[in-house]
């Protein structure tokens, strides 16, 4: 007789779910807005990812980001489509960049990056990854390269915008777990401080 | 909102990267980039116009001698009696071409900004 | 610091917006084929590669067929007609030959016989009927006069239904003076049947263009007959042909004299008052025939013949290099170096 596996959400799950929902909501609304160039979106949902990272660490941020991409694509209707492949790979690589930034900040606390800088790096990585995937797997055409400068400019601008917003929000909501200077991102890696966390 | 020095570095690098992309991919190239040589209606050779060289092309009647120099190309000699191809001289812009019809050999410059969609002569 | 960043952001936003505004250039397909004794280039705008490729290969087949069909001497439809014409009795011709014959007849009449497809034997006498260039010597005056006295004119031919008969055994047909134009017209029609609306078919420098390149017109460069450079440019409006007849296209030198392929049907010798004539007109067959006829007409009669043939945009360069241009063409052409050219504008008043 097989046992019914019961999944009881713990507090962290609920927290992540809520933030993911927020990110998904932003993502879906954003997908309704028309964009002059297909594939170029401000990516405001990343703000949620960044703020979650600031407060709850990389793994939580990764969950929020991946959930946003997967569930978002389910809602919008592009799940497992080429668009999905782009979003997903972009999100994954951005997370690696996020990890790298966290590592960098830990190593050189005096020269740490704030959410502002990280947002820019994540945004440009996301766009560059998407472009690479399109070029390698979908349209290996030289004409595509003419779009690259424009796309990357967009990524840079939106990175700046998202960074600015993230930074401001984190300052106003006092989101830094450790209450250190809001200028430098110091992610909480003291996971025991997250209420209800039993999974690690 | 205060930014750290690292943030500024990131912004600067981002700006630099984007600018170099424009410069790399969007620069309008004045001169042609490639030489395509047709023999008997088929693309027989594709050569870089910026690599000076002389090439002997075997056509239907004999050998045509073609030279590439300084981003330009021309027929040096050809086994036809009008030698219109040789007399057309150096071809330099994208879209320019010269042909030795008796020998079924023609050279075409491609790439670069095209000023005219077609040439009447 | 903060404001500098906003400035940068705005600047980049500006670039992005500018990039969005730039008009979308359509996909351009361009391929060349060697056929009809020249390089034929086909340019198609705004169509999928698959269609453009099919169209190109269709045209290659068409041109090869037409080249074989209209060669006056080598085995084909026209060669057969030319064989039967001098024999005397009436014989049947195909609708293809009938069509090109009738078209050429109208144009020959309008050109006062300066465009004359009935001089096939004369062309052959000079050696310009074959693909390879003759080496000379040129034919003797006696030979030429002998052919001319019989009266080489299409009027000697009668077509009834699909039956053709000739009263003059010296007449053989050579459509060289407008065959390229006729072929280009057929090619464009084929493209239009395939649903293509924006294209250029350029047969060795003589072309017909339809539609436009996205929202910009096709731009045609006109080459100087004596040098390699472009002397003028023209923007195509709608459906137009640009044809040039020149003394540099097919010729041979013999004992210091140059003999080119545009023969004056009245004298039997190459017309020698003109270097080149460029005609801009709707259909290519007319443009081609007109360019040939006006070349023969020369600086003295070009205006008169242009009016008769109802072509209003003409540029003639005489043997001294002077440019005579109709007002209508002058209004829309852009010379690259106007002040260094000797240009005379003529008002061809007609209609």
C-alpha cells in the first residue's frame, strides 16, 4: 500500500510562494504590455528576485526566479516553447551571476556591489544569454547580430531602472536582514535566522 | 541613493560593452568586403578583398587572370577578343562587377554599403 | 553622481528609441545568372527566401528558353523561321514568334524604320550575330549596298493568323535590338504572376524595376560610357525600365577603326554620331527598341523619333561627349558632377 506523501508547506515555502506569486504577477502584467522590439521587456519581476536575495539568500531567490519563469510561462501560454527556452536559460545564467556577485561581495566587503550594480549585471547577462540561445539554436543568421547592440542597450537601461527601483525599495522597507549599510548588499547566509526553516 | 565604486565600474563597463557592440556590428562599411567569382554560372570562388593576390581562373575558353589589391579587383587578362572585362578596370564598390562572357567568368564585389540598387549601362 | 547616471540612462534610452524608429529595411534577395550572352541579375525585396529562390530558378529557365528560341541562326524557333522565310511560300509560325514579330513591327513603324528587325542578313554580314566577336575585316561597300537595295523592311512580311510569308528573300529576322527588353518584360510578368511586387530584373545593365525597396524607391546608377564611374542616379517610380544602347557593348577594331553592333538600317554601317542613348520608360521592350532607334537617329533626329515612339525620358550622349537630355528626364535625374558635364536640355513637346 503506497503511502500518500503529504507535503506540508513550512513557513519558508509560503514566503517563497508569496514572493514568487508577486514576481509572476508582475511578469504576466508586463507580458501584456506591447514592446517595440519583440523580446525586450523591462523585466521588473527581477526586482522581486533581488529583494528576496537580499533578505533570504540565494536559494530562495533562485526559487522565486525559476518559479516566475515556469509558472509565468504556463499562464502566458509559452511553456516549453522557444520563448520559454530563452527565458529559462536567461534566468539560470543570471542566477549564476547573482551567485558570483554574492561571492564577490563576501570576499571584498569594502568594494561590494549594491543591488544597483547587480541588477545591471543580471539584466545584461539575461539578455546576452537569450541572444546566444537564439543565435546558436534558432536563427544562426548574421543579420541577427545587427540587433545585438540594440538589445544590449535595452538590457543596460532596464538594468539601471530595475537597480534603482530595487535599491530604493530595499532602503525604504529596510530589507537588509543584517541592518548593515543599505549601500552594500550583504546577503544573509545565516539561514537559521529565517523563521521556520527546517529544510537545510 | 548612494552607489559604491563597484557599481559605477559596472555601469561604465556596461556602457563600454554596448558602445563597442554598436561600433562592431553597425559600422557602415564603405568598401566592399568579398569577391565572388562565377565560372559557368556557378559560384566558383569567394575571396577576401583585403588579401592581395592574383588568381588564375579556368573558364570555358581559357584562363582569366584576376587581381585583388587594396579592396579592389580587376581582370588583368582574359582569352576573349573584346577584352571588355579587362578594359572595365578596377571594380571597387559593393555591387560592381566585370564579366568575360566568352570565357564564362565574371567577378562580383559584395558587401559594404550599396549606394545603388542596380546599375544601368 | 546620481544625475550623471540619469543622464546616461536617458542617453541610452534615446539610442533605443532611435533604433526603434529607423524604418525597417526589407529582406533583399539578389542573385546573378549568366544567360542571353550577359549577366542577368535578379533582385527581390521583401519575400521569403523560398519564393525568391524559386522565382530566380524559374527566370533562369525562362531566359534560357528565350535565348534559344530567338537566336536568329542557331537551332530554335526563330532560326527555323529564318530558314523558311527566303524560300517563298507561306508557312506556319508559333504564337510566341507571332507575338514578338507583331510587337517589333509596331515599334519599327513608330521609329521610322530606325529600329528594324528585318536586317538579320546585314547583321550577319558584319558578324555581330554570333556570341563571339568577329575580328574583321568589315564587309565591303558592295556587299552592303546589295543587301540594302532590296529594301529590308518588315513591310515585306505578311502575317495572317499563324501564317507568315515574305516578299523579299533577303529578309531574315533578328530581334537583337529589343530582344533583351522583351525578355525582361516576360521575366517581370512571371515574377508578378508569382505574387512578387518589388523586384529588379537587370539584364547586362538594362533593367526593369517594379515596386520599391521597403518604403524607399529603387535607386539606379547610370554609368558613364567611357569611364567606369557613375555619372547619374535615378529613383524609380512605380514600374519603370531603364535601357541604354551604347557603342561600347559589342564591337571590334580593325586596322585602327572601331565597328560596333548598332547598325543604321539606312546606310548599312554602324551609326556613328552617338556614344550612347538611355531611355526611361514603362515597358522594357519599348525602352529597348527606343534606345536602339534613338541611337541610330543621333543628335539630329532623336527628338523627332522620341516623340513618334512616345518616349519622353531620353538622354543621348553624342560622339563628342555632349549630353542631350529631355526635360522630363532632366527633372528627375541627379547628375553626380553636373558642372563638369556639357548638358543641353530639350523640350520634347508631344501630346
